[in-house]
C-alpha cells in the first residue's frame, strides 16, 4: 500500500482549512494518507476545526494529526510536521488555502517513483477568478509565464520523495520556503504534473498585489544573498510580450509590469532595512 504524508502549516486558517481537508478526503488514491496539520501561533479555531475531521479521516482509512505550537512561522511548522512524517517515503507540503484536484496524490506518487529521476513535483496552477480587475489582469500574465507553466513553482504546494527531502536538514527560517526547497533540485529532477491541478487565490487590488509580490521578491533576494550555496536558485516569473499577448491584453501587460517593477523596488528597500536592523542588533 502506498503511504503518503501531508504537511499543512496553518496560521489563522479557519476559513479555508475545511476546504483543504475536504479536498484530501476526496482524493482518488488507493493508499494511506497521514496528514499533519500544524496550527502555529493561531488566534482562531483552526486546530479545533481540524480536530472535527479526525473521525472522517479514520473512517476513510487515513490518519489526521493536529500539532499546536505558540511559535508563529511556517518553517518551524513544516519542521514539526516533518518529525511526524520522518519515516514516510513520499511527502506533500501544502498551504491551507490551496485546493488540489482529486487526482493530485496519485499523480505525485506516479511521478516520484524510484528510477524516474524525478525527486520533486508540483501540479499545474489554476487561479481562482479574482474580483479586482487589477488582480485579474495580473493573473492572466502570471499564470502563463514560463516559470509558472513549465517549471516547478511551489506557490503553496510541493511533493517530494524521501531521497529528495534528505538533501537538507531542518528548514531554515526563510521567507521563500518553497523557493528554498526547489533550489536543491536541477530542472531535470523536478516535474510539473500536467494532469493534476492546484487552485489558489491571489490578493485583491493593486496595493495587496504589490505587497505580496514584494514578499515574493524579498524571499528571492534572501535566498540569493544569504544562501549562496543553493545550487539551483530560481529567478522571478518572467514573460515575453508576444507570448503574453496570446492570453492577455496590453492593459494586462501594463498592470503586470507596474506591479512587478514596484514590488522589486519595495522588496529591496524592505530587505536592506531589515538587514540593517540585524546588523545593529549584532553590534
């Protein structure tokens, strides 16, 4: 029987966690799931909501564990989940606000079998239609960029086998945890699952998009500057104008360029400001 571990870090996710857990119960997978929800620094009912699903997972022949910690942070939450999954050959790391297709787990298991040369995989990304026209314009460009379409971009959901996970120890406290993981694998060692999908949402409006993209960029800066030993650090999603116009308008391109240009400026400002604080604290 195939055994798959699933790690879900959850910080104040009571609104989306039920959808996430439902999607796991609906997996078309002939095997056993061990799901670990790590409620970190929560001020809501995330942990209690997860506990309500324990019986349903047991009834379906799976296991659901809930770990609670007062320490806020996704990296620490994933490390706590890894301790519960340390003997499991295949692991799925997913955010609570990501909804996978029903065939995701089975597709991951097939892709990560020994002998395939693949150690890391992720499904094709779908964007839940935003309300804001700015976010819709950004989404049309972003989801058709080469990094998103043709390479493994974590974006809240990654699967790997034990051989891949053994390339590093505990996950450090980084902004771009997905990027840190992906950076350990050569392009030939990672695969996009074309037949499985994960639906995620983008923030609404220009300011929210700017702040989220600045966080993405700041995570990339941190990886390149503070972790130079990473062998395959990814760059940000890019696009060619001729390709973008096949799926979007000139207005979409303009919105995307404005958001990305502004986010990169903001990311550098925030990164160096925080860096200066660290340096002053160390004196």
